[in-house]
C-alpha cells in the first residue's frame, strides 16, 4: 500500500477559531459530501478552549449551518462527517498539554497538523509536537500565511519549523493558488499553442493584477495595523499570481519543477531602490466615504487605528521581470480595502497590430485582452476584435467577448480553494504550495519597498471609501499611456 492510500488523522490547531469554522471545516464538509475523505480517520480540533468532543460537534454544526447555503446542508453527510470530529484541549505553548494528543495514539497513522494559529506559535507547536512523541516519519504540517512580517522573521519561523519537519513535509498555504482560474492559467499557457507562442514581450503590452476589496479592516485588529496592505496581500497573493503569469514552462507538472520556475521569476524581479519606490509605488489609506449609499468611517476614524497614520490600506505599483521573455513589459499590481468594487482579476493586454488596415477613431481600442476573473465569480474571457454589425458601420471594429470558461459554469457550485488545497495535503501533493525559498525571496523583494517607505516617512495618500483608490494610482499607469481595467 502506498502512502497516498494510507488513512490519516488531521489535527487543526485553532480548531474553534474563525479560519477553522469559516473556511476549513466547511471545505472538509464538502469533501465529505463528495466522498473524498475516505483517507481521513479523525478530524481533531485543538485549542485552549475547554470543550469536549460532543460540544465541539455542536459548535461545528451550528457554524456550518451559518456559513453553508441551506440547500447544501445534508443530515446524512453531517452524520458521516461528525463521526470523524473530535476535540482536545491543548495549550500550544505548554508541552504538558500535548499529552491529550498522544492519548489519541496518533502515531498509528500518518498525521497532518494544520496550524490555523498566529505564526508566532508555529515554532512552539512544532517543538512540542516533537517532544510529546506524537510525530511519525509521515507526519506533515500546514502553515497559514503570513509567514512573518519581513524576511528576518520569516526565516526565523521557517528555521523553527525545519528543526522538526522536513521541507517535503511542510505545506505553506496560499489559498489564492487553490482557485480554479489560477490553475486554469497554467492550462491556458502551456496547453494551447495559440497562447504559449504569444506569451512574451513580442506580443504582450502589459499585465495587470488586481485584488480589490469593498470591506474595510473589520476583524483584523492589531494584525492589519502592524502589517498593512503590502505585507498582507502583495508579498504573497499578488506575487504568487505574478509568478504563474511570468514563469517559464516547467519540464513537467511535478511540484518542484513548477516551484523552481516561480523562484526564477522572483529572483528576476527588478530591484526596488529608493528612486523606483518613489516613482513606481503608491500607497493609500481610506478616508470616510460612502459604500452602497451608506456613510462609512475612515481607517483612522476607528478608535483602534488612531495611531496608524503610516499604515497603508491600498497599494499600487509597477514591477518588471528582467529576463528575455518579459523585457519592457510592465506588471501593474494593485490591492486595497473599501474600494468601489470587489473583484480579483488578471488582465493580459496584447499589443495592437503594428499596422492596422481598419479605420480608427478615438472611441475604438484596437487591442485584445485576456481577462481572468478570480472573484467574485471565476471565469476566463478573451476580448478579440470583430466587425461592428450593421450596414452603416463599414469595417469598424469592436471588442467581442469570447467566453473560455465554457461548460464549467454549468457544473454548479464552484469548489472553494480550501477544498482543493486540503485534498492536496491529504494526497501529499505540494504543487500548489509555496517552498521556503519562494516565500523568502518574495519577502526579500517586498522588504526593500517597506524600508524605502519607512525612510521616506510620508503618510499614505488618502482616498474616499467607495472610490477605486487614490488619484496618484491612476497617474501611475496613465503616465505610461495605459489605464486600469475596471
């Protein structure tokens, strides 16, 4: 029997926390409904809470019915799923508390430890797991982001985990990599000659990556006040997407073949010295405004953020990948909170024809775009030029949307990213997870931006809640003769 066919236990540290109840346990429930949890024996919640297993099952049932659509709740699925659920009270920082895990005799099966806790606890948890004797040679650990707040703290966390878990047993999760459209990017790039041959500076004018959020900083408390938008979103989500857009074709779909190419992109990013940071980055902070017709306070208007004048809630920047494929192609990245729209997308802007035989006027854009929407819906659309219909239009062109999502839309409910990623952990597939050198190289690049901002000392540009960010972000892209896709 191979390791992939063995049964596992899954321990979720922080098992009664927001991430576990809102994302992880619903994802596991859906995997149960799809009959994909046959390799799991127990799902064990672990935290300092004084629960017993029946109380934990009641809590999970209550939260599942809160977060799942009514039509997705199934008593038979719940009966099977709840039979796997257990709970142990464990203080992550106290070695003696791990005896409760040992009492489950977890060493009988490979065990997966999902650390849905503060990253500052990762080292202590791993060390205590080792000293308690519950680990086996097949044990695995899953680490949630953020891995540190800079390169130094990231290296400290990685080193502490590496003292206990081998790199091949360490799964660093970025849920954006589990989205169907992000994976479809790999299929489009490397499965279709029409795109793979066009994928370079010869035919691509620019790339935009946007993660726009309409919510404010609710529920993020002191964490967001400390890190800001660049550390929270750009260093991980946006750079990971950039890597998949820009990487060279891997030799195969093995995890390390793909991750080797992603690391090459990160090490090819143009360094952000003080001049480039000043010219090519914008950071903003939302002020009071209106969302859906209702007044909302600004970031600094909220009592817990009064002392956070230098914390950015918005970032826009221009990055460049310095290699033969992408020379001269700007990558525009932006993310922010309290924006007018909530969406995440990748826009590949192709160059116009060198010489057009068609009549042109200022109302026509003779360019083609590939737009990959990650949320709220997931779809892929190619905007290609076609003739404007009608007798009087002559041969004037217009962009026509070609839906490349196709029958995927009719499948029904889209799988949440955590469903795919949890299944991959169970199957010991690291393809969609970050390797240590990936994370550290991303921090190495992002740190130079943060350091320049700190040395500059200027406050973020204010933008009204309900807008699409500060006007300087519009200027950043318009000075290059381009505009944000909205």
